[in-house]
C-alpha cells in the first residue's frame, strides 16, 4: 500500500499561510488533493473516526439469543405483496393530523398549492393535502428522479415492463467486462488495505462510515433464505452453492439467487440524510432531504458494486433489505446501536441515517466489531421520541424478548 503522498509542496503550503508571498489561499493549501485511490486510502478519511467515547465490543448492546434465531429463515410474508403494516389511522385522518400539527407549531405557515386529485394524497375536499411553499416543493420535485431506484414510467413502458429500476440486477450492472477479459488481474492486497480502499471509494461516491463483518454462523441467522420485495411478483430464495459466479434466475428481478461459497464478507456502509432540511421540512411533500436520499442511495450502491467488479470481485446488493434486515447488519458491523424507535442510532449522526446499506462480496476485508457508545442505554430511560410521535408508533414499554407483532422475530 502506498503511503499518503500529497501533491502540495512545502512552498505552496507556506504561501497559503502567507509566509512566502501571495499565492494559494490557506484553506486550499491545507486541504488535501488526491491524485489517485492510493492517496485517498492513505488519508485519514479512509478510517472510521469515531468519537472518543465509542468503544468496540465483542457483542452487540442489544442482547441476542442466537439459539432461537433460524439459519437462513424466511422473512415475514404476510398478505401479498410484502406484508405492509396496516395504518393505525385512515389516510384522511393522517393528513388531518399532519396539517393540525404544522399549523399548531407554525400558525402563519403558507399552505401553498393542494395535491388534491393525485394518487395517494388526501381525498377529503374539506381538508386537502397542502404542499407548502412552492420553492421548497420545487426542491423536492428536483430530487424525485429515480425514487427508490425506479426508472421513469416512460422507460418501464418502453421495455414493456422488462426493466423496472436500478435494483433489477442484484449482482450489479457490470458496465465493463471482467478484469481478466480486459487483459488484467484482480486487485490484491491485505484485508486491512482492502477496507481502506473501499472506504475511500465509498466516501467518494457519497456515503459515510464503512465497516465489514464475516458471513459466519451468526450472520446466516440474520440473513434471509426467502424474501418478498415489493417490486417482485414472487418471493426470492437465497442459497450458497458450488458456483463460480452469482446465479440469478431469471436474470432480471430474480426469484432464486445462488451465491458462490467464497462470498464470505458483508460490506456495510451508512449514509446521512440531509439534517437541517429534514428537520425543518413542512407540508406533506416538502421533505427534500428525504426525497433526495431515496433517489441517491441505490445509485451509490450500484456504483460501489461496479467499483468492486472493476477490482475483480463480485457482490450482491442488500437494497431494500433484499436478503437481510438492514438494522441488524448495521448493528453487527458496528455502525451504531439499536434505538427505541426500532432503527439504528449512530454516535456521529444520531438517527439521521435513514437506512443501513451493504453488499455481500468475495473481497476479503478487515473484520469490524459492534460498538457501545451508551446509545441503547440512553434510549431505555429517555423516551422523548415515543412521547412526541403523533402516530403512537414508538413503544413506551421496557425492552422485551417477545415478538409483539407477526412481522417480528423473537430472540433479541
């Protein structure tokens, strides 16, 4: 592994400080300039820089009874297509609650245009769904392309439904031939070097912390053997076999995926949702932070897969929890701790990480550990989110081993 070699000369650095005549600004002088991935991987940004109070531990802070969890068990099926949770309130009542809550906090809020007449919005003419400020609504519309990785309707119709979105190929789109067909050999390095290089690339594409864990007996108790995705007409089964490459049947939106046994690593990455935009969003379609997140993350996952393919390694995406619950993988890989609200809370970004992402790969990676920063312990006694949630969706009870809902597992 090459050591970090900055392209900034000592003379330019001194000039930036104003000690050698006029020249480049100080801010530019002290910012590293990367010429290649070796430089990026050698820089501090290629490490997970956790705050000082974060400890690596051998077991997750959420107790898990591994003897109870099944190996490659099925995900909850429920009624087709994927067992969506029945809303606690009618849709019209949910819109009314949203509007009342906004107007209570911001009495002078400009309602803006109504979305009455659009699918999925309020059908109550006495209480229509308002989008809020037109500028903020326009910001959302500009972020809406490829929402959840789905292609525009025109493209779907042009292929007669053969292609639906970026997740059609779980193994990645592989826009270039295999490295051997290009006259080269796959990249080789230590697991520690591999994780640094991947971290640098992942952060270049737009994600944040990157960790990795082995696909061991514990991981296989978290991984599904069968899962039904909302874009599929049938559940997908997963198994490991004596194959050289990922075998998807059919090739597009497969219902059976056979994985080579050498895929022994899970690569985990997290992504922040734009914080301030999310915090201050008003109206029912005004959350540009959330919209942009949903349109960008699948594309980034696909970029990471093609990066791994370019190095000479294969991968399977976990988009939309394709083969494992993303919260569980994030906790096992040390991205954060399980919070009261049911998702992952991180020490640096709180709960502004909407989903944990990851891929299975055959690239050997440095093993990371779960972390303890006191997050789960804090959630046990805080409960502010449960008190504030207008839908009553967050439990105020003490932790329990019991699976209270049909879509939950016992065992943790």
